[in-house]
C-alpha cells in the first residue's frame, strides 16, 4: 500500500474528533444539552470532511503528489460515517427514538428533508466506493459519483436553514464550496475544449 503512514495519519485525524466529543459528553463538558451539541458538531464535521474530500483533486493537480488522491476515498467514507452519526444522534437525542416525530419532521421541516436527501446521496456513494462497483458500473460510476457536488449544495442548504441568524460561519464554508465547484466546472470546460480541438484535428480517431 502506497502512502501508508499518510493514510494512517488521516485515519487517526478523522477518528479523534468524535471520540473527543464523546469524552466531553461523558464528563459534562458540552453544556446543558450535550446531545444537541454532539449532533451539531458531527454535522459540521461532515461538511468539513466533504469539502476536504472535494479539495483532493485540485491539490493533486496543483502539486502533482499522488497522496491526495490516495486518501480521497477514505475521506469520503469518513464523511459518510460522520453523517451517519449525525443522523443517529438526531434520532436518539433530538427525536428521542420516536418514529412519529422523525416522520413528522421529514414532512414538515425543509432542512430535515434536505439533510435526508444528502444522506441518501452519500449512502449511494459509500456503497459504490469499492473496486467491485467501479468495475461493475464502468463509465456510469463516474456519473454517479458526480452526485457529490449536488450533495455539497444540499449540505450547505441544510446548514443555512439550521444556523439562520449566524451566517458568518456558513458563508465561509459556502465560499470554499463555491470555489471548489468553480474549479470543477473550469476543469470540465477545459477538458471539453481540448476534446473539441482534438476532434477537429483527428475526426476519425474520436468515438462519438
């Protein structure tokens, strides 16, 4: 396995925050409502991990170091793990394991609906992140995994509805996410332009 120490370091860095928050909750260091604080922290952590995951490709292109891409899948799975814990915390601490309350929130609260859609999207990406799915889906795999940009928009919208009054922090994450999306669109436009030039020069060699 290449970049073994780097992979281990990323694993440890991603696993520490939830353990630390759990420690704080056990020793009453999260205030009067530790459950809500943990849910909020896990949700924010998932968004940060999502942004870091999306930053791996631009970093690789800028530095030409393969270590960024080597941990991209791991970071994506960690993002899904945080979201799964975030959802579990909501069901346990906010809804009190009451199914009727969860269903009511899903039908009445837009930010819950948006968050649920983002979770379903991440679930689909996590399930198909293995090599078997890559071989099985072929070209469709890349198309499916471009959903991550839609998931980012859903996550930012979810956070916007949650924070409401305090938009400063949300705006910082939104600007970073917007920059990453623009980089992706710019790269896609460049690839299409190069493909167009190549087609004009060698029309018989391009499969349409």
